[in-house]
C-alpha cells in the first residue's frame, strides 16, 4: 500500500512542463522557513511537491546526479556500498535516456530522460558566452566529467514531464493499493518493530497494518516530521511536544543542508521571454503548439542551461552551480515582473551551514519548523560572492552582452560589503534540502547504510533525508536512485 498526502498528479498542471510555476496547495506544500539570521531575518520559501511523484511532479525536471566525489565521500564517511562505482549501476537501471545507453547511462529504466525539445536561443548564447571565457563546454554533466557549461537534460518524455509517479506508479498493479489525500500521523510499533501506520482520511482516523515493513518517503521535511511524531528523535524535544519516546535519536531532524542560491535579474529588449502583450501572445501560441506537437516554450524547464564551476582550486569537485533562465523570475516566480529579460542563479554546492527540522505541533497536519541556517557559516558567503562575480563576467561577455542587459539590482561588485548585503537581501533556496535522517555506521546515524532506521525493526527511509552530505548538484535523480536501492534492500532483507 502507498499512502499519499496529495492527489494523483495526472492533470495538465503537472504534465505540462511550463506550468511548474503555477502550482496550488493541492500540488505544493508551500512551506516557509523560520526567520533566517543569514538572510537578514527573512523567511525563506520551501516549495515541496504534494501528490504522487512528490517534488518531481513540480520541479524543473533537470536530470543531474551530482559529482563522482560526492558518493566516494559518502563511502568514506561510513556508508559502505555507496561509492560512485556502487551507485552508478543503479542510476543506469533507473534511466531510460533518449540518447541511448553507454557506460554512464541506461536506456531501459522507468525514468525517461531526454534533451530539451525547444531551448531558448538566449540559453544557447549563455553557453557561448561562458565558452568565450574559456569555460569548457559539457554536453553530459552525468558523464565522464561534471565541470563546464551546457544545456541540461530533463526528465521528460515526448514533451511531457516524466515524474517519479509516472515512472513507477503509472501502471496499475493488482498487488498495489494507492490511497491518496491522506495524512500519515505516526508509525505504529509492537515490541520494537514497525507494524503499521495511523493515518487520517476524510477527517477519519484509520490504521493500516504492515505484515513485513514500513518504508518512509516523505521527503526531507515530511520524513523527519513523521519519525518524530512516531517517537523517534531528540528525546527532550519529543517530550516537550507530549510525544512518548520510542528511540532517543538526536540526529533526526538535524544535519539539514540545502543549496543557498542567489538570483541575478536582467532586463533586455523583447528577445527574451517576458510579461507584455508580445510576451503573452507568445505564451498563448506556445500553449497551442504544446497541445498540437508537444514542442515549444511550454516544454521548457526554464532553467535551461547552466554549468559547474570550481572557484576554490583546492576543492575536490566543482563548488558552484549556475542555472540560466531566459525570463526574469522574482521571488520564485511568485511576483509578476512586467519586463523581458533573463535570470541567472548562483548556488553554493557543498554548504558548510547546516540547520534543523523540528516539530511545531504534535498534529501531523501542522507544518514543521524548517531552519536551513542559510549563510550562517562565513565560508558559504565567501564562496557565494566569488560565484556571483563569476556569473557577472559571463553576462558581460559576447554574445550575451549584445542585448545590453540592465541589472535590476545594480551594485559595485568590487564593494565586498555591498555584495554581502545584496546577497543576504535576495538569496534563498534552489530547492535541494537533504540530510535530516542521515545514514551512517556510527551510533548517531538515523539509518544504517541499508536504510534501516536504527533502534527499531522493519522501518526504512527511501528519500533524500538519508544523505549524509548534500550532493554537488540537483537532488531529484539521486533521490530516485535512493528509492531503487531501498527497494532492493527491503526485498533482500525480507526474502
């Protein structure tokens, strides 16, 4: 049985790639952080997918795995079986890449991956501008090397979003009962073994019994919250919430890591996308084109191009990522900006700032307290400033500079204090939270390397919360790989 808080996510809102900015509470939890000291006390926005497929039903669909070093580092941290050589076969098994299979890619898995059908010409100019600065081109960020610039591959099939829900739950099976629009309240235990789940459906409390195992896949916020509601977490915190302690595990809800991100915004002429009569007419035509041919602007992930840069020469892997967007987006696309132009994101790939998830209430319907602690470690700000300056150098280079882009938030980039202030005033997440139920071999780890929750039996975690360290890239593909591995562990453990 699958218990899902949202719906089936089979409508146009999730199938049309270009609709990702137009989600509602039915498909997006729309979480907020607690006030962030490192962001001048602002609350950050934390969109998370609600419904089958989770965040893969509303994300930018970029297929990126991170760096080889990330997984080798996991193994070195006490997670045997999670080195790059260990996980690569699983990435390939998940994948059905339109380019075909090779040493790095699969072509027979359930997750469709393809090249973008209609990337904007401005996104290609961004790549050319970076190449003119002697930044290497890269047409496969998941291949032999990660560094360089290029156009991202996406989790799409024939111009439609291909979420994890479509990949794994799109075919009805006689042995699978999917229950949507329910809220899991807590995992139930008997003699230290997970034996079921209490949940709400239609306002009624219900219980489902599990003969073999319970697998949690609520995401980095939902899994940590449900573990704590089930009595597994920091003992003092649980007692403050009136929850009986099953396992006193301080690591639950700790180790929260996320990619802090700064967005440069630039106005131009009508070459780029934008909100105007001309822009609205273009989008209307794009909708017609999508319905007729599944091509055009409505197939765009909007974060069409980008790259991975190494700012610190001593870093073991690229330490900054860029996402180029051929439209001006403010406040995660929630603020209407009636101009034409483009945006460029800069994110710190391996942040030193770590935060927490804590319960706000013992009621599962109340969102948890999310504190990523963005930019509280000075090393993250130092790297971010260098990354922002590198981004501006690309923007100022032909052919991109031929559009005479006008910075919407101009400052003196040589003024360190002004740049610091600008970043703190505008930075936020780029949607890659991980780590709140980390795996490891030490006593403080929440899960062991086979993704079993330590201290109880029959309970597994299968999402990004098990990551001991954030990967150097987007997190959807790694999360799907984690799910595949957890399924294999469960099958092996239960025979």
